[in-house]
């Protein structure tokens, strides 16, 4: 695998790990997230990094498959360009429903 792609996969994995680190083990509570502006902004920044890295990967190698790659890039664009239209519910859904699968896929690709 190309070194740039490996770097981008590492960046995605690191960003997801950082997001997970904002929550105590087994204690992902929406209300806590919703009322913590610093955590919200930090998570949004990490989602921007993830989206940019995914975009670079799929542009460089179309054979690498990541579930919902296009949606990840679209979420990144919406966070950056439509920051005022992003709801806490949308970000929370990404954290809970999509990041765990992405992390698994990225780790598998990194181990190949």
C-alpha cells in the first residue's frame, strides 16, 4: 500500500481514537456531549480530518473501499461550509453509529 494512504489511514485512526478519548469508558451520553462546547468543537475538527483523509484516499485509489466514504466526505464539507446547519444529533449519530465501523475498517487496512 502507498505510504500516503498509510499516513491518511493513520490520521483517520488517530482522530477516531481521540474522539473516543473525550468520553469515559462506556459513558457516551448525548446530554453531556451537547452541553460541552469544547468537546463538540474538538469532535467536529476530528471529523473534518477524517473526511479530508477519506477524500484523499478515495481520490488516490478507487479500489480502497470504506463504508459510507462519500457520506463521510459530505459530512466533512457540511461541517466546514455549513457549520451553522450541523445539528448535535447528526454529529452524535456519526459518533455512535458510523465511527466504530470506520475504525474497524481502517485498522484492517492498516494491518494488510
